[in-house]
C-alpha cells in the first residue's frame, strides 16, 4: 500500500502535483520544487527508475541551478543506478555536493560491485557501513549481497558469510534479491571448496526467469561441470555461445566472453576465439577488468603468430586469419617477426603472391624508417622469386633511407642488381654492385657475366664461390653448389681454360655420384675435348639447364627460414 488510496491513487496525486508545479516553473524558474522531488522520491522508492530519471532530468532542464542541489543529484544517481546506468550514476554521486556523504559511498560501492571492481567496492562499502541500516530493506539486501560478492571475489570468506547472513535477515526481500544472494552463496561455496553444494545452488538459480541473475548462474554451472569433466568442450562452447547473447553490458558478459574465448583457444578454434573476444561492445571494455579482454586478444594473437600456435593451420588459412585480425599486430619487433614467420610459411609452399601481399601491407601501412626498409627488402626478395623484377625495384627504391645497417645495405644492393639483371640492364646492375665483394654481390656478378657470355670471368667467380667445398667429400652438393660447379666447368670449357677445368675436374669429379644432376656435372667437367659427352650442343643445354635462378630461390628460402627460426 502506498499511502491512503493505494499505490495508483498515490501515484496519480503526486504526478498531478508535479505537473502543476512544472507548469508554474515554465513561467517562473524560481517556482518551488517540492512536489517534483516528492514524486521522484516516490518513483525511486517503488523501483520506477526510468520514470524518476525523466522527472529529475526535466526538473534540471527547467531549472539548471538544480544541477548543484545534493538531493536532486542523489535521487537521480539512485534512479540511474537502479536501472543499470552506472557511469551516469557515478557522475551524479561524484558531484561536489555529494562526494563526502556516507550514503554516496554506499551507492558507489554498489556501482563498483556491479562493474566488477571488487577491491574498490569493498573500500567504498566500508566507508558507508554506518548508514546502510537507514536504507529500505530491499536496498539493504541489495547492498549486502553486492558487498558479499566483493568479499568473495577478494578472498574474504568470513566477511562474505556475515554479509549474507545480514541479507537473509532482511524482511520482505523480493524473489530476485533472494536469488542474487543465493548466487553469491554459490560463489562462497566455491571459495570454501564445496563444489557439489556450489553446483546445486547454481543450478537452482539458473532456472530463474530473470536473465540478469540466471546468466551468471548458468555460467557457474558450465564452468563447474567442465572442471568436473561432466560437460564436453563442444557442448560447453555451444551453451556459452547461447549465453553470450542472453545478458549484455556488465561484468557477467565480460566473464562469459573470456570463458568462451579461452575454451575456443584450448580447442584450436582460433578464428572463433578471436571473433568471440572481439564481440564485446565498447561498454564492456571500459569496465574494470575490461583491459583483460584486450590482453586476452593480444595474447591469443601472439600465441598464434609469434609462438607457433598457427603452425597447424594451412598457410592460406593462417594468412586469412592474420588479415582478418591484422589490427592486433603489435607495433615494433614482435609485429615484424609475426609477418616474417607467416611470409616464410607462404614462401615455403610457393604462395609468393600472398607472401608479397602480406609484406607489402606491413611495409606501406605499419612501418617507417629502418623497419620499413627491412620488410621492403624481404618484399623485394619475394618479388624476385616470383619473377617480378619491376616490383622488386619499386619496393627497394620506395623504402630508401639513410643510416641503414651495413648488412642490410649489402643485401639491398645485391637484390637491386639482380632485379636489374632480370630486366636485361646488365651494365646498370654492375654499376650498382660497384666494388662490393660480398658473397651475394659475387653471386649476382657471376650471373650477369654468364648472361653476357663472358665465360671465363663468370667461371672464375663461380669457382671462387665454391671455395674449398671439394674437401667436404662426405657432404653432397646443394642445389646452388651444383649450379656453380656446372657453370664453372662449362665456362672454363667455353673459355678454353684447360688448366682451370682440369683442376676443377680433379677436385669435384667424385661429387657427380649422388648429385641431383650427375650427367650435367660429368659433361661440364669433361670439357669440350672430352669425347661424345663434350659436344658444343651439350654445353648449350647446360647453359639452359643449370638454372642459377632456381638455385638462388632455394638459397633465399633457406635464408628466410633461418631468419624466422623455422623448426625451432
């Protein structure tokens, strides 16, 4: 009963009085406010928070000075808190007129608990403990349950038990408030290591037709049944997916999303995990603990692309996953390493277009300076492997910068010369190389001389690159080394350098057996005067068959693997 005549009559009388007063205030901003405040108190006291907020907002709009009146801000803060508008309520309670009021501390403690800020909730409830008994029984129960949950979440079981006893002692507590307290009781049973009792309470509360209470209870059931092994991961994921949409906007949604994300990760369902962790709305990530959601996302992405979790995916699948969530790529060395690792996997299976797309995006959108030059160097190498020398040159020229490390300058110079060579610009390529005597530069120079049919000079460079490799007789030649040997032999023959050919043949004849191209090696080492195997047409075939480009690609792939620690 709400005064004489019951709730409806009382509501109508207060509403009419408030409307009359509001009408007078439209003409005179200094008109009294008592009727409107009385109506707002009535609405707040009867759980009509939305209506109360409307009345108080209208009051402040008509009379802006009311913004500084403690009772107006306090009533609106209470109304906003009762309907879940916690940030707006906090703004009201933080106003200067209310900041030091003990009742404000109680409301702020309640708001902090609803947002999962447990330690702050306990501090605020303690600051307002002396005035809690002055509230109506239903609010004493709500504050007590929120304080008890904060105690549980901060590990204080004794305080939680005392607070729950206080809640259950309140008269005429509504069913929803009783269920909220039972939910806290279930968490307390968990803290006391009584899982069976906790599960029983969770199941009972989960049957309630109130989503705000049933959802966290259902989450508790799922987590406990998974821990007991009575609920399989797939079934748990399906239940959590349904739960994710059942209640939104507070710490419960945050807990559901994090639990589901962790479950998907443990199952290797990486796309679902990342998608789930990203579904949280902007309100969730601003909650206390919301930063942990972003940390979950970042850690999952790092595990996938830096720590090898995505190695079980097909390279194309890994690339698609990376591009769909590329905004998670960290800036700096870790992000660069992720891209290199993924590019290496794509290169290993000859998905060169995709590798180039990945590296190009990284270079053009996320990097500058030395870091951009390094990724662009890798991009140029990929373009060259894909026989796209123009694009390779563009990647190199667009990332030029001063003060690059010496090793990177050598690598870029050799790549630029190789790209120019592939375009037939031999003199320009040699000009770029200048006096560079690095191994990569000597390789390119030898290939240029070979293409220019300067057989003797090319052969000498290939021979130099073999070095003392002939002494390691137990180790078969690599693809690159076979190409160098074949071209060195053919070049010496075509240059009529019998002495050099004889020395080469003596040192390397034994490597023919077990080689990838034993016939080609024998022909090259036999020379033009070596009988049927040394006909000029055979050397023409060798010139075409000893593909230095294929050898360079194999070598570059190996270098990519070494850079990214493949196999570690």
